[in-house]
C-alpha cells in the first residue's frame, strides 16, 4: 500500500503542482515526513491517508479545468464561493464536500 501512497504523492506533485512542503502543511506534519512516505521509508497515519486521498480526488477534479500551477494557486487562495476560506483549509478540516460542491458548480456552469 505504500506504493499507492507514493503514486498519489507523485500525482499531487505532477497534476496539482504541489510540493512536499504543501502536502506536509495540509496534513500538519514536517516535509521530511512526506519525503519518507515518497521514498517508502515510512507510512502515513490513517488520518493523513484520508487527507491525502481527499486532496488527490480534489486535484483530479480540478485538473479538468486548470494547469498544475493554477491548481496550487486555487487550493491556497481564498474564495468568495467558500465564504472567504481557502480550499486547502476546508480539506484539512474534513470539509472536502464543500470544496467539491464549488468544483461541481464550476463544471456545470451554475456558479455565480
């Protein structure tokens, strides 16, 4: 399963323009921990796995609209549709559904 985490981390970096520091910030750990996951030297906790999976799904959805550097910016920017909150903070707080609802609205053209 650590190979799966390694692949997901690679996708987050490639498709989402995220760095190890960004991923570490999201899961509230030090960047060297993410590097150890990438190198199959350690395995993330269940909580970290859930956050990484939510982030992976979000990045995958955003990649239909944006380039990697735009995705990174989108995740870390405050959004009016998220009441001034950052998507990354909502994901970290277990509120990924709110972020996905905004992406759905963009996708269907129903956003204001």
